[in-house]
C-alpha cells in the first residue's frame, strides 16, 4: 500500500477511536475545560495526529498510548466524584474577585488578572459598572460568575409577588417535511390537530421546512418556498385545542 493509502487508513482508524473515546469521556471534554482536561485533550489530539501521519511508527504503540491517556482522565473523574480533595487538586477551585462589592486585588494578582481584564469579563456578563456587583468568582473552568446587588437585579414576577403558571416549552412539530410525533405528544397534541391546522392554511408537511408549536396552539411555520404565505404564531382557542386532541 502506498504512503497515501496508509495515511488514509491510519487517519480513519484514529478518527474513529478518537470519536469513540471522546463520547465515552462525555460532554465535559468539549465544554469549559479544567487544567487536567485541557492537558489531556491536547495530548490525545496530538497522539491521534501522530498515529495518522507517521507511517514508520508502530500503529499499535500509538493505540496503546491513546488508551492510556483515555483511561487516566476517566479513572480520575470517577475518583474525583468520591473525593473533594482530589476534585480540587485536579480541577482547581474558584477564586473570589469581588466580595461585598469590594474588589479583592490580592486574588486578582494571584490569578494574574489586571483590572482591565476584570472589567472585560464583567462586560461579557452585561455588567458595565463594578459598583453594581455584590459578588464575583472566577470558576475553575475560567468563566466569571457574577451576582448583582439586590437593587440592580432585574425585576421578575416573583419580585412583585406574582406566580405565573408554568408553561411547556415550544416544540418542533415538522422538520424537513417530516412530522415530529414526539414534539406533538410533548405539547398534548396529536397528528389530527396538526393536519387540521395545516389544512386550514392550505399546507402539507412536505411544503414545510420547519414548524414550531407552543402549548397554547400558536404555531410558527417556515416553508421551503419563501413566497408561500404562512400563519406565523397563529393561535387557536383552548376549546378547539382540547377538542382536537
């Protein structure tokens, strides 16, 4: 086999292994990384690249190294679930930057943060004045968590004593011309209800790129042909909705 063919086969094998191992390690491996996960991700990626392109190296040795670097973080995560000390050692812990409205300069220096970088991080949280902040902590993942002072928090229904009824989240009921039965069932509707709504609008599922319905019977419809007039957020009465279930 030529070098090109060898690289193609080795690369495909490394890709399959890397995908399988990453799925086993879980979503944390692709989210905000801790120190340990960052190092592990770099080494595993480098090993996969080495296995793919170095045609003179022993492929089995690369597989063994990949499995070792896969096993280490997997075992460490399982042990960290049972040990607070190990969890803090491997993942680190948060550093408080603002407490009681006061910036802790010593903690900023400890994490090598400047005042400009702190302000930048606050702006990513839509906070433009440090005077509005009661508490802020730099998480182990590197993200800054911010708690505003009571007088700066947005007004919510519970703040003024209201208790709104819980609603079901909207669901996709048609996607790429296919009816999504699970979405209808989650809202308490059925295929007959959907067919009725589409028939009243002169549409069929095959005409629809995406249709999203809510628990009150409102429906947003986007057709493949942009020229088709569609009912956007059209609502039906609760009586009709109940009758069509």
